[in-house]
C-alpha cells in the first residue's frame, strides 16, 4: 500500500518561489509505486491554501525559476477535496472542509515532507505545528530547526563545540550605526553583511568599499532584526550533505564556482549559468575527509536530524585550512540544488533519497511515541509489574 506524503511548500518567506520549485521537483521524483503526494501551499500572507488554490498558485508564471516548466505537471495527479491540518491528541490529519462542521473524519497521511524554506518554515515554527498535531515529519525537529536558522546562535554553538567558524559579529536593529566601522577594523575590505535568519543568500551583500556598508546594512535589516557582519574568505566554497538521525552519514564533497561576485540568490536560482557545481570537489583526500568530519560534528552540535547541508570555505585564512560557514536544515530540492546532487554522486539516487528521508521521519516519530508523558499511568503500570 502506498504511503501518503503531505508536501508543504511556499510560505511567508523571501524564499517562497524557491520552496515551490523544490516541491515540484520532489513531487516529480517521488516513487509513485510507493508514495502518493498531497501538496498544500502556504501563501505569502501565511494562509494555508487548499489543494485547488495550490494548483492555481503553482500554475502562475514563474519563468525566472529554471526547471519550473519541466516539473509543474508532476505536482498533482488530480484535484483533491478542500482540506486543512487538524491538530489533535491522537494523530492529526487533513479534514474535508465541507464536512468539518459535521465532524468529518480526517484524511490521514503517513508523513509530512516540509519544504518551506526560510522563516516560518525552516525555523521550527512549522515543526512545532506538526509536533502538536502528532504527525511524523521529515527533517530537523523544533530545536534543531530553530538553531540552524539563526546564524548567530548556530555559530556560537559551533564555536563552543570547537568547530572553526568564519569570524563574525552580530548586531541588532537600532544599534548598528558603528557596525560598519567595526567591520572595517576587524575584517577589512571586503566583508559580508547578511540577515541572521534567512537563506538562499537573500539580503546578503559583499561590501568592498566604505560607501557600500551603510546601504548593505539597511537592506539586510529589511529581512531580519538581527544582522551579521562576516569576514570574507577567499578560497574554495564547498558543501557537504548529511543524512540520518542517530547515525548520520556524510556525502561526497561538492564545490561551487559562482560566475557572479559571490554565490547569491541570482546565481543559485535565476541565472542558469550562475554557478558551476563540481562533484566531487577539487580537494586533497585529507581535506575532503576533514570537511566530512566537520559536517557530521556540526550536524550533532546543532541537534539536527534527518537532513542538512553544511557549507564551508577552504581557505588559507583558516587555522587548519577550513572554515565552517553555515548549516541549512531544509536545503533546496530544485532540479539544480546541491543536496540531492551530492547524494546522487554518493550512490543514492533522488527517489531513494526521498524515501530515506521519509523513513527517518517516521522512525523518529515512532521513537517519540514510546516516551513517557503520563507519570501516573506509568507509575501504576510499574507497580503492577512489581
């Protein structure tokens, strides 16, 4: 019997379109002999769209996203009944809105595959909803998602764990007037300015001259109330994918050669020739092994589960030649995204990767169902056993 997979995408996030393309790509890659996808999108206001509206949202023109036309038709086999997610003490489900008032039974699904990138999806909020609804879901939990999303908090924990992070400092909105001078003193030019809670290089700026600093901070604060100033790291930009729960594995290492000033949003998603992805990366075996080791250590330090993509700089500026840059707990799943490509190069094809992620989400859910939540019942049961 096929497992029903709820794919949640879109979201109130600057990475809205990226998420839609990820959902389309995943729907196309799922093994239809094993899985039945049900796709629900969240619009830019945060409203959960019903499947018919989801189809309309995904049918609108988004020609600037490569791969969209090729995957759109694979999204939904047919229109489904209008539904919403119902949290409950027992396993929740999708409820037919036409019968909800009459106590309509939920349309059950087996697992959620959250593909909402960025804020309100990758930061633990959506994961908290799934926990309250008591449904299995793939990827990091509430804590790991929240930590991974906040680059400042993540870097502090990584540094505490002894991992080499890129030199940086964080500044809050309303207290950043001297941030440009401080960044110039500590890092020199160029340096980077980026929102603490964002992804896909949204709001990121490479500051090469003093007059560029203030506009860079102002723009970054449009996307978050906390912003990082970070040292530029000349060298190779490489990434490693991690998969697993208690015993995670690291993929081969890939390298990114952007044709733009840096690996920005346009290079990732708009310009089909914005970057060259080299798999495996052009690294000495010992350096590649070091990157894989650090990726696994970072995964554990940030309480990640299921999946993550860990980004690095291989540079002479780092004490041991490698700086850990960021950890992404819901990496892109577009046709050109690095995470599935790294696993494919490691011997795990895209459909098999998705199946494994689904299995990991269900395994974690089953484990948590065995935890004690009723002390009185547990005490009584133990007393009877004695």
